[in-house]
C-alpha cells in the first residue's frame, strides 16, 4: 500500500537510472504518455484506497474506548451483567421454589388423602359407637323401667312379707319380767302370771303354744311367748296390760311385733316430729301433733309427716293413714 504513495517524479528518476535506457529513447515518449495515464489512474485508485483506509481507521478509532469513558463503560457492563445475573438468579430461585412447592403440594396432597381416609374411618367408628350408645340407652331405658318395676315389686314383696309375718303373730303375746326356774312348766307359770296380774283365766283350749324365747339381755329372764288361738282371747288379756304394768312386779305384756316393725317403732320414737309410737292390730302408728298417722316400714318418716301436715283438712278422708 505504501508503494502506491510514491510520486511521479520519483518514478521517472528511477526509470532514468535503470541500465539500457539509452537504447530505448525512441519509445520513451510513448511509454511516458502511457505511464502518465497509468499514473493518473493509479493515483485515483490510491486516493480512493487511502480514503477507504482512513474511513476504516476513523471507524475503528470511533469504536476505540477512551480512558475517561472506561469507568462508565465498566460500570455499565457490570450493571448489565448484574441485571442479567439477577434475572438468571431470580429465574433459578423461582424454578426451585416452584419445584419445592410442587413437592410440598404433592406431599400435602398425600397427607390430606391419608387423613381423609383416617377421618372417614373414624367417622364410621363414631357412627358405630353412636349406634351402640343409642342401643345401650334404649336398653338402659328398658332396664331402668324394669328396675323401677322390680324396685316396686321388691318393696311390695317386703311390705307383704312383713305384713304376712305380722299377721301370723297377730294372736301372740310376749310376757317380760317373769322369773325363770330350772325344770319349770312354762304353761303353768304363764297361766298363773296372767291370772294373778291381769285377772284373766286362760285354758289349754285357748293356747296353741307357749315357750320362752332368747333374751336380748342375758342378765334378765328370757321372755315368754304365748300364742293364743284367737284374737278375742288376746284382746281380753291386752286390755289389762296397763294394769299389769302398774302392779310394780316388773311383769309386762307386749305385742309380738316383727323385727321390721320393731325398728320402725324405734325410728318413730327417735324422730323429733313424732310424740309417741306404738303397734296396734297389725300396724304401726305415730302421734304427730293432734293426729295419729299410720306408718309403713319403707316410709320416709319426715317426708310423710310433711305431706300430712300440708293438707290436714280435706286430706284425712282421702288417706286412711291419718286418723
């Protein structure tokens, strides 16, 4: 390229100095003309080439980084790289998050499905238990009804049993305070005691059985149990029991009551709302104020007294327990 920059004078001078030029003087002029024409063409091409090279050089220089612009360019490049890196990082994080969320959702879905199965099973168990509970409640209601009826039946049985036992003792008389001797004739002892203290004569025809029974107090003589044939004979003797008690010799005539009636009389005697209690003609009575109330062995004494005290007037005719 630099050889094209040589001037025409230099070329001519170079041609003149070449050997053998003297012999070619005839054609020099023609050659010179041709050379000049060629030179003009070469100059024009050279200028165009120079312009092109200068244009390329200018273009390259324009693209060359200047020193004062280098920080800004580096900063711009770094910022661009950071932005691109952040985008890639965000995309990577988003991808990882999505993958993690998908895995968690899958695990969650599995656990939810498992829990749903467990809950369904529990619901079935609960339904079964509810049905069992309802069946048990129904059975318990039936059992409760039967239990109530059984309780009523038991109370009635106890009451009737006590009544029957007391009825079987209706003609019995217990005699306390009679001295006991070895080898005694209990019938004769009893006949003499009643004749002497009550003024009533009894005969063997009036007596079914007579014997001594165990005493609650071993230090005292055993009581005598006299079983008479009819109530009239017993009533004749018992009408004199106050007279016998006042005789002062310790002899007492009492009714032969059942253990249940004896406990009832004791409970009535210990109750502050009852003034006195006694047995008469198969039943137990208590005095409450100016009224005589009939009690049964299963009665709640205070509750019965309260019921009786609420409606004294108009109630007596409805309830035979009040006299």
